[in-house]
C-alpha cells in the first residue's frame, strides 16, 4: 500500500474541521464570560456612582448643620470665657471690699482687666500699713505695689496698684 501524500490544504481542512471548532467554542465561551463580567463591573460602577451621589446629598444637607454647630460652639466658648472673667472679677472685687479697712477713704478706684489702681486717703498710717501688709501676706495679688504716698493736711494720700488676682 502506498501512502498517500496529504496535501497542506487537506491537513488544514482536517485540522479546521476537527480542532478549530473547539477553539472557536472556547473563544466564544471566554467572550461571553468577559461580556457578563463587564455587566457586573458596569453595575458596580453605577452603584458606586449612586452611592457617591447619595453621600453628596447627605453632605449638602448636613453641612449647614455642622456650620451652625461650629458657630454655636464658638459662641458657647465666648460665653464661658466671659463668665469665667466675670467670676474672677467678682472674686477679686469681693476680696478687695472685704479686706479694705473702714478707716481709709477711697478717692478713686480704677479697674482695668486684672489691674486695680487705688487712690485714697488714710488718716492713720498704721491702718494703711496693715492693709498693705495684709495684701502682701494673703498673696491674692501677684503684684502689690505702693506707688506713692505723701503727707497731706488730712492724713496720707496714697496710690496702691494691685495686679494679677489669683483666687487661691
């Protein structure tokens, strides 16, 4: 028997008929799989875009509330600071009034922030000295300074500066 020579065209035809159909089917399955995967990815993208839009709407709604909360917080802080200053001023003034002797005449009282400048007349220098010593001893003011004292016909005129009240 003679072996028949198979031509190239016959080989390609045989290959095409037997194997190429499997390759085409596998390729089509891969294309269909990719097609369905693309649908999934597109759906995820759409869902994420909708989620982003929802979150943008939430931010648009909540942003004015947050701004209002920040404004209220600032006002509350200012009020708390003011109340603390008033409390400190009240403590300073109450202490000063309670410590101030009756025998000294107050002619002028200036209060600027935490500084108290007292001008007055004392008929008895020992009362002024005991008042000064009391202020130094109790240490309610970080600075107690007798700036000037001079003798007048009714007693002693003085200027006393108190600064940085600390309610210990």
